[in-house]
């Protein structure tokens, strides 16, 4: 197996973990400061497969989902998804 795909996957996992951690920290700071918290995420029902790093069809589909959420008033939630707030096995 080539090393490059393993490195790319590792970087992807790191970015995802750090992003969730920063969102969690922002949420906690907002809670402690008594200010509103709003977060927009990609819905779990979004199933368009990405076919590469710059897939315009994927980007259009993602844009349309966000546009619909904006029109429906469901684009933002007031707290991170519950799964994001659980500690990862590595941090236990």
C-alpha cells in the first residue's frame, strides 16, 4: 500500500478532529459568556459523493442544500451535534 493515501487519510482525520474541538471550545465560551451560539453543518442526509478535490457538481449540490436550509430557516443550530460533544476514545 502506498504511503500517500495513508498520509492523506491521517491529515483528514486530524483536520476533522481539530475542527470539532474548536467548535466545542467556541460553544463552551459562548455558553459561559451568555452569548448566542449558531452553527451550520452539512446534514447527515447529504449523500452526494465527492469525485475529487475540486468537484463542481458536489459543490453545487452542497450549495443547494445550504440554500434550502436558509430558505427553510434550518441552516443554523444553537449547539453542536451531540456526537461532537462526547470525548473521543483517544482523549479518555
